[in-house]
C-alpha cells in the first residue's frame, strides 16, 4: 500500500469502531505524521458534541512532541482548540494530517477544525471524502486558500463507505442495518449468546438509533425490553414487524417511558426515521434479505446447541474488531 494510503487506512481503522455511535455526526478518523511517515497521533470522533477526530489526533501529537501533560486533562473541544492554538510553538509546521472526511468549516457544537489546522501551520492535509453537508463543507478549499497543501480523494471509496450513514442523513434517507448475535457455530437462538461487553455495545448502538425493528415471534417468545439500560441511554421507538397486531401488553418493551411502539405488516414507517436497527434471528433475517444492505454481526467464541443460521449471500466484511471476548464485524451486501 502506498505511503499516504497506509496512513489513511490507519485513520479508517480508528473511525470504524465508532460507526453509528457518532450519529447524527459522521464517523471520522485522523492521523498526524511527520515527513518520515512516523505516526505522532491518531484520533477518532467518539460521539456528537465531543471533539472531532482531527482535534484528538492533534492532541495526541502535541503530547508526543512536548510531553506537556496539561493537555491530558482537557476533553472539551473548545478548551482543546484554545490550548493548541496558544501552546503549539510551531511544532506542527512540518507535519501532515490524514483525515477520512474534509475538515469542518463551521462553528457548530464544536469550533471549526479548518481554523485550528490553519492556526497550527500544518504543512499538508490529505482528505478522503468531500464534505457535502450544507453547514460544514468547504474546509479543504479554505485551507488551500490559506496556503496549505491539500489533496483530495485518498482511499476515497473506503472513506465514502465509512460515511454512508451521514450521507443517508444528508439525503433525508434512513440508514438501516441488521444486528445479529451468533455463537461460534452460527447459532442465533437459545438465550444469551454474546458477552456483557457485546451486549453493552448493542445498548450504546440502540441509544444512537431512533427506531428498532423486531419480528412479532421474537416479541412473543422472548418478551424483551429492548432498551439501552446498560449504557444509561435512551430507548428507541419500536416497530414490531408482524401480520398479527395481537400482543400481550405486559411485555416489558411496551412500558418504557418516552417510547412509541407500533405494529405494522409493512416497513413504510421506517422512512420517517434516520437511524434504524433491525434485530432478530433466522426468520427476520430471511424477511429482510432483499431490503438490507448493512449487517453488524457479534460473534461469540463459544458454541451453542441448535441449528446454524444461513447468512445472506454476497456479504463483504468491511471492518472487524474485538469486543470483549467476542468479535464485532460490519458487512456490506454486494448485490
């Protein structure tokens, strides 16, 4: 892999663990390096309202270059911007920044990254995806106008793929993904399958979704709650995808405050939401086979008794990481 592409890949690898968790912001990764290609800082955006990837990468690079531990205590984006602008001592003049998405160029919940990059005097900025959003676009052109060496399109396809949920939001379309828990031998039934770490991650994902879709049989048999209590998050609305509207209303999912639960035999209502997670087993997987492009699979290291599930054909693994003792993988279906 070419020198610049390998650094962009590091930025992508940093960003993917936070896919969906940053919504409605995009997942973004950034890498700060010197002329020898040595990485001085890696950052990823963790959650909307928190510092952007570029800021966290620059924070890490500043600490590596100065050993000034005062910056370690700073987590607020504005505080980090101000600290770096006041204390950079021209340390960044010969450094490069690789970032999966064009640096923001507006003042929203956080200050614009473009102005921070300019203030630090970074020599070169390599960008994966263009920011097409109405509010934040134009950071690359702004930096070029200030004399920064800016290049676009490094690993663009991979960076655009990472950006898919945000792109859907900008188009006012829902981003839909199917979450599935599997044993080591691909069984999806029989009670708890994955570890507490994986279940906590699922609750964090629910906290960032505005709708969950689940099959009627799962509701009747499992009697779930489907909230985000493991991360003290909000519970998304629930669409029970079923041809029969009859359910026992004592099932816990019906009693979560500030939640709408509705039953429908179609998926039309999904269009009113932005981030949609589908949960279920073999039946739901089959029902959604031609409707879902993205799959998030949590796989245990332990086997279970039961029938192995058949996954949709054409799944391409995009990213994988350990979550506790399990593995969490994003797949995109190639039609």
